[in-house]
C-alpha cells in the first residue's frame, strides 16, 4: 500500500513540476480525423461522490461548452464520465471551497494538480475509495452572469498525462 501511495505522489509531483506545455484552446470539437469521442454523462448521484457539495449546486441536463488547453485530449480518455453543474457563486469562490474541503475529513482525496488561468481553474484529485479513481474538476465563469459559474467534472481510472492538464 505504501508503495502505491508513494508512486501516486511521485507521479503527481511529475505532473505538477513538469509544466504542461504546448497545445491550444479547444471547445470539444471533433478530434483529428473527423471522429467525435462519445462522452458518457455521469449520474447525478455518482459524479460528485466523495466530494463536498457546494450549496445550491444543480446538475445540468446538457454539456457546457467551454475552452481549455488540450480539452480534446481529456474528451478522448476512454470510459470517462462527465457531468455539468451550475453554481450560484463566482468560480474563484467555488474553486477555493473545493480546494480546501476536498482534502479535509471526511473526504479522503489527494490533490494531484491545481491550475488557475484567466479562463477558470482546473483541479485534479485521486480518490482511493472511488470506482472512478481520478476526478478532474473545471471551475469556469458563467459568461451570462459573472456572479454564477459552472463546475464540470470528468471521472475515470486513467491519470492521463501532462497533456490532459
């Protein structure tokens, strides 16, 4: 068990310290070759399992289109589950909530990555007790209302590579 944790922590350090480079913004358009990767939505009860729930968070029935560096790489991860939420608070506030509460008891998440940009925030966590071990959450502004934001979660069992982040 210690070896597994050590390996995960070392890998997390490599992801954070290598400094992801290259790649431009993406909107989830078709992948090279013209094919679109199907995105399987996660159920409301499972998408945020193992995470705190920001007050007033509500799941959206449709995906939120957003731009993020290498987003097509994230969409291409096999067996991923995606869920989209509206939050009635600005994204920096929501991101700060998840950054601090997700690693504190009773949640047993290990923070792997945290990236703040002008487009929003991306956090990644490892969840040992979860069926989908890795969760990436984007916190982005709602362009129609600056006092609101979106939370977009991707869950799977693939830690991915630097290009996902």
